[in-house]
C-alpha cells in the first residue's frame, strides 16, 4: 500500500503478522516490530530494543490518521493503490502518450517481452529505461514510445 506522511510517500507491505509481532517492508527495507494497541487510540511500538509511544486519531474514512509522537504531529494518508492504478489506467487509455509511466512506486520484478501491449495508438517501443530489480517512483517513465502516424504496425 502507499502511505503519505506529510510530503513523503512510502511503499509499505505487511509481510507477516503473528500476535503483536509484525514484519513490514517499507520501501523495500524489512522491519520487525512489536505493536500493542490500546482502546484509547494509543499504541506502543518496540523496534530494535527501542520503545515508541504514539497517539493515533483516525479520520472518518479510516484511510487518514493524525499521529502524535515525540511532541510532533504527522498527518498520514493510506492510498488504495488498486483504485489509484485503475483511475490512472482509465485516464491513460483516453490518449496514448509517447511514454509509459509507473502507476505507483514499486520494484521492477520482470520486464515481459511481448509483441503487443495494450495501447490506444499505434506505436513502437523506443527505449526501455528500467531494468529488473530497479526501484521506481510514482509517474517515473519506464519506456519511451515512437507514435506512428498511421495504424499500420506489426
């Protein structure tokens, strides 16, 4: 999932959860934490022998939170990446651009080689700008395309 903390965007994945023990991946880096939630919205987090306490105030949509910690407040939004991807894909289908961009932050797992990709205009791949294993940011250009003047392409 994509988490926005102020101006920072982080890719967070819940790897495993067993009781209070949680394994997370934040921007590809693994974290093992012990989290205890209380009824009043506070939580205690234990990570690498350090204890952190935070007050968490949930927004009505349960997708945004205000977190008070270390005498500071942080506004946190959880972005539904599937909805964001579908929204971006729908707008991208309206007009083919001369590039293909990453719909969300992540890691390039595999670059499939196929004869045809779903595009809305005739084009050919000009350059592939990423490699397997690369981390990419939201809207990072992955490929550039040469748009063809007519619809005759192989």
